[in-house]
């Protein structure tokens, strides 16, 4: 005999509230569930109850067998943050797929624990079909920072952009990052999040990052990185940290700030905020036909897949009019990374730039 119990595995990828690994909640409406099959208890596990007479002269033993009822609960899908729900939810726990208006997302939980990646997308902003803002967020030290960034960064960017002129759009995006960081720090919650965002507005592509999430564009089939990873091993980042009184050292081949954090920019990380800034680096390009699609991904992908490999794998599924399957391209990139031994959470978003020209 066996019974089936549904347990929360906390692998939610869109920025809905998710319990921390230390306090799981099986009631989260957006958490996919994994099914754990419990085998019949052996005889040694039976409960032994003893009853003793008042003069302790005799005793009896009663064996009681617990027979739990069978509970079959469905695996729940996830909701995408932004204007569109998931249209192709995966039935596999630990995997979420999103097909939006001009963007496609696939996220897979790693084998290290709870899923800490999040994503966000806002399109058709104020009725403008050629405008959108997209983001991938890779949390560390818990999921709270990635959740907060996914829920607030894109909106803060749009608020700042709406209050500035076109020639200061880079400054507006920076202010959106810093505002989000300040708001999160005020909550006094532990953890941090790397971020990469792409704003499409008025024929421009504005890509920003803080940390080691990366943006790569296909320019006629040639991969072009639009961001540079913020790691303590980068000479300019190392110099900046040391100028502020911090130190960078290598532990087991990984360069870290104060022997702790392996990225040098992020939202959150209050205990290292003296050296870890949320100020992004930003690059602005005009949208042109040769810019085919944009890949935004967490380092779970880039640690095992090169920029050009990502473009080579995705391009046939993103540019061939008769066989366009960008969501399958996201999935293939994740499968390749996993096949190469990635244990990390992996989130991949592809934005079809031609739809926003």
C-alpha cells in the first residue's frame, strides 16, 4: 500500500511571493508541487501503546496501524509577472515556461535548493505596442531581493524614464536601479539580487545590468554581449572596492569581496553595501533590422554556454518565419547548460526585437 502526498518544492519563477527554504508553505498558489510517494510503514514503525493495571501486576500491548488516506493533488502552474499570464505552463515541477507578446521565458530550478531566479516583463505600456521593459533577476542569500526587484525595478525604471528627456534615459534607468535598491534596503531583509534589464522605447534598446546576469544580442547571426559581468576579479571593480577600503581575494578559485560575495554589484546585500553598489552599467543602441533577437539570462546559463553558442542555437528557432519557436530555443539553451553539468538555477528570456521596431 502507498499514499501520495503533495509537497511544496518552492520553484516559482515569476515574482510572486515564495516561502524561504527554512519555512516552506504548501499553500502558495503559484508553487508547482512535486509528488512524494510514501511506502507502507514497516512493522517496526507501528505505534505501541501499553496499559497498566493499578497494582502494576499485568499489562497489555495494543498495536495500532496508521493508514493515511490517499491524497492526489494537481501540479500547479505559475503566473508571469507583468501584463500576460503563462500561456504554456509546464506540468513538470521545477520548470516554468512563459509565452508573452514578443518575449519568451524558460526557467529551471537548479539542484542546489530553492529557486532564486525571477523574471519580469511589461509590454504594451500605456497602449504603446512598440514599448516594453524586460528583466531577469538572480537572487542569492534567499529569494527576497530577486522577488522585490522583479516586482519593482521595471516599474521604477518606467517612472524615472517618464520624468526625463530622451537624452538622459541612461541616467533615468540608473535612478530606477538605485531607487529599487534603497527601497529594498529599507525593509532590512537579507540577501541580494543580480539584475539585467532591457528597455525598448522610441526605437531604442537600452540594456543595463548590475551583477553577472547578461544580455546578448544577435546581430545578423553574430553574438554581441551588451553587458559586462560585474565580478570582483574585474580589474576596475577590484580597484573600486579597494579604493573604498574593502578587499578582494580568491577562495577555491572564486574571487570574492571580503571573502564572501562573488559579484561586485547587486540590489540588496546590505552587509556589504559599502562596497557592493546597485548602480548599473548601461548601453543604448538604435533598433535596426540586423538586431534580430535579444537573450537575457542568469549566470546559470552563461557559466556553461558561450555567447555565440547561445545565438547559434536560438537563431534558427527565432528568425525562420516558417518555423519560429522562440520558447523551444529557450528550452534548448537550458537543456544544453544542464547537460554540461550546471547545478545552478537557469533563467532564459528571448525578446524578438523585430516586433518592437
